[in-house]
């Protein structure tokens, strides 16, 4: 059915305009619930009095073939009322490689709307603000790798690592514990990772402490692929210790770190990684925001294999008094799908 011939969404807000969203895949198929985003000039719509500055009237709906369903949507980091406002939503069905899907629509221009559905757990592969201790117990499994007692707890709206892990080593696997996301019950080969965190101790106290994220096995074995941060360069400084196996990053090939810095102010937050595992080929990409060297922290990626199962996990060695306030994961394929907007329909 042609877009113009589709019935208008019978929503109480009576939207005056809509634009068709076409999602095109590349060489990779994408599963249902894959997060995609579309970009529009929301500032222009606000100037033309076609949209509210806070974006409450911007809605994403999908035509099922017989009826409309409204989808949860989230605004990107740019925020509303921008020339390039980014809106995220989740695909509702699998899409094969080299295909297009045009059943999604962006509706807008109504001043009689209530808050739009914006549940991040319905937009991303996984999301948590760690406010519910029972949810953490259901979703995650904690494993000790080197036989040491580790305890994590949800405390004051954050995931808190309560114990110091005293045994430290400059040899693989570099970790003593894993906190594995087992809720999904499925293996993944690529994830976009974003989390907000804070350390409860000064960098000068961190010594060889290390914290990272990874794709790992759901057990006490160290097998996995990890990207980590540490307060000092002792781990990855070739002049002092043997660095981990090379990884790829946007900043440089191989492991990388900032210049020697005597004073370290603290970790930057949030931290963004893209983790990908393709059989025995592993790579890590970091966001360009890490060009500030995480205020003096150091980054590396290292494989501990072979990895039979890929589940998302947090890993650490030492690093006491560590808080994670928010975590967002979305699926990631090499050739990400592209969502584009069609012309405005009155």
C-alpha cells in the first residue's frame, strides 16, 4: 500500500502531519528489537509551530497491515529543538540483509498531547539505572575468576562494588571477577556500550586496579574479550610490563594510552565502547570523546580465549568503591541499518 493511501493514525491527539520512515539494511541482517535512529530538523518544526519545543508531540508509530501501534521512542544526546535531533526506536521484526522496511511513521504537530512512551528498556537491547535490587538479582550473575570473595550490591540507585580484590597480577587474564548479563539468555557478537560511573577513591590510590566491560562466557572461566580502564599505565606500558594483545581503536592501532600525567583528576563519565567479536577476530572502538584520555586514565583491549559464549559483562581487578549509575546496551552489526524520513504528509 502506498504511504499516502494508508489510513491516518486514529490517535486522540489528532496529529496534523506525518513522515514515513524507511529503514534500509546493508550486508548484515538485523534482529527484531534492534535500535535504530532517525534524524530530523526539529528546530525548524518548532519555528514553524509544527512541533512543541520539548518534543512531546513527536511520536513513532508502525502500521501492522491492519492497525497502528505506538512505539516507545527516545531523543538522542543532541536533545530536542535542534537542527539535527536524533530519535531512537526499536525495530519490531527481523530484517534480512539488503532490504527495506517502510512501515514506520513519525507523527507530529499537535498541541493536545500527553507524555509520549519513552521506556528505554523497550528501545535498547538492555537498559538499567540500577534502582531495583531484585532486578539486578534477576538479570545478572556474579562469578569469581581467581577464587576471591566479591560482592556487588545495588545501593542508592547505583551498582556498587563493595569489596576490594587484593590479588593482582600483570598477566592474563588481568581480572578477578565477572558480572555477567544472563537475563537475555542469548549470545551476542556486537554491542554498543554506554555507562556512567564514578570511582570512590582517588586515582593516586588505584595502583594496578582495573575495571572493564566485555563479551565473555557465563561462568567462572576467564574466557572473553575485554576493554578496560585503569588509573595508571603500569598495565599497558611496554617499558614496564608486557602489554595485552593488540586491539584496534579509532585513536590508534594496538593498545594506547595518554601522555604521562602526574596529576589525574578523575574518570570521565559516561564511557562509550563498541565491542565486537567475530569468532577469533576481536576489536574495540572507542568514541571520539575519549580523545581527552579519560582525564588521565588508560585504556586497552585484550582477548582471553577461546570465547565459546558471548555475554555482556563487567570485569574488575581491585577497584574498590566503584559505582555504576546507568548502563545502556544496543545491538551492533558491522553494517548498521539506516533510517531516513520521507516527505511531509499533511
